[in-house]
C-alpha cells in the first residue's frame, strides 16, 4: 500500500518498503494508545510497539518497546553508551519528533535521534508501530524498521 499522509508513511513510500497501513477510530478516553491499537486491529499486543522519547545524559533518545511492557531506562542508557536516563518531557518529545503524544512514529521524525528497538521485535515477521498520528498503525518487517532508522537492537523492555 502506498504511504501518504504523514512523514512516517511518506518515508516508507519513498524508500519502497513493503508495509500495510491500518486505521482505527481513536478513542480519547482509552488508557493506552498501544493497547487500544492492538484491540482495535485484533492483533497480539506483543506485536504492537510504542515509541517513547527519553533523555539520556542530556540527549533525546528513542526507545521502541512492546505495548505490553515498559521502557527500562537503565537498559536504554546502556544501549546508547549513556549513564542516566529519564523520560523526556512531553513538549520536548513532540518538538523533536514533530508528532503528538500517542502518535509518535519511529520514522519521519523532525530530528534524527538515536533509536533503540527492543530485541523482542525480531521474534515476529512483522510488527506494528505508529504511522504518525493517533489511529494509524504501520505494519512492517522489523528488519526494515531497523535498517530505516539505523537502530540499535537491545533488550530495553520490562514486562
């Protein structure tokens, strides 16, 4: 499917990466964007990944982890050679990526940030991640996401 509509989907189309876009009606009252996507699309939650922005030693860094778990900040810092990590402020994350919370995609971000994908992504033929807005998920092979983002792969999720 040709991607259009967000910088993330435009990147997939431009790079001619095989992918499928999935849309669903976002419910602003839902507690978790990622679990909402898994439920709405009827997908195993472990295959749906959320994109989180952390501050590692003063530098914004992206962690991509399954929606079923949370980001291990110490592991993220270690994966990029840092010492300390904390979640980035929402405004800083939105400014650096160009996306709103709940719609931050690992692709097409305004600033090229170091990116780490949890090793569990490699267990699946395809994974789901935000397409750049709430209610839009991209399904693609983890190897393609790793290649497109020059990602480090490491165990950075905690169940």
